[in-house]
């Protein structure tokens, strides 16, 4: 487990800045996941939890991460389907949106645990709606409106998440 104080805060102005940050995060994620593979440390998918109000940019950030990882097509919001799968060079990336979950137990019925075994990375919007059924995320990203832009606070929830934040910190914000 990473030190619970391992966090990074970044203020971004506009969608292009959000997408550029997402691409940088994707590059660090890709490197970290490749390193895990080289060391045989892949047991389940890396999990990034995306939290924030409606319209704050969770799907935009997810789209930027997916494009940064090599996806070239459209990125649909999984609000109605709950999950969209992307087959990328690093493996399967699952993009979840739990906004429409009525009960966290629905995750059992949809086979959520199987996704964690089969995927390399899971991006989860509205993770609080799956509380009790979700494992702790490697990174939690809180997004809030900040004037004309967005403030992102990334919190490490595992040692792998802490390493990702350390690498990302070289270009952004101040790690606390």
C-alpha cells in the first residue's frame, strides 16, 4: 500500500489540457503495466476510479487515456451499457460507468470480477455506486469544477498507484 498522503493535484483549463494530461497519464500507465508484465506481477487489472459530478470530465479523461494507449476510434460513454471493452496493444481495457447502478450487487450479476481477471486496466466512473463490491483502486481521481477549468486530485491507493504518481509528478503539480 502506498503512503496514504501520496497525491498529485493538477489544475487544467479546457478540454485540450484535459486530453493532454490524459495522454501523459496513459504513457506512465503503459510503462508501469509493461514493467509489471516483465516482472510477472500481474494478478488483476489496474484500477483507476474517476469521481466527480455530472459533466465534470470523467468520460473526457477516459477518452484521453484510451487514445493515449493507442485506441484510434470513438470512445462511447458506457452509461447505458455499464462497460465498453477496448482491445489494445497492452491488453484489454475496460471502461465502466456505474451511474445507472441501482444496487452494487448488480456487479456480481454482470460478472465484474471476471473483468478484473481478464483486463489489464479498468477505468471506473462513479465507483462509489459499486461500494462494497469493488476492490480498492490503484488510483482515485477526483475531478471538480475550478472556475473555467478543472482541478484533478489523484490519490494513490496501492504501491503501484504510488509509483505511477511519482512518475507522473515529474511533469505536473506537486506531490504531497
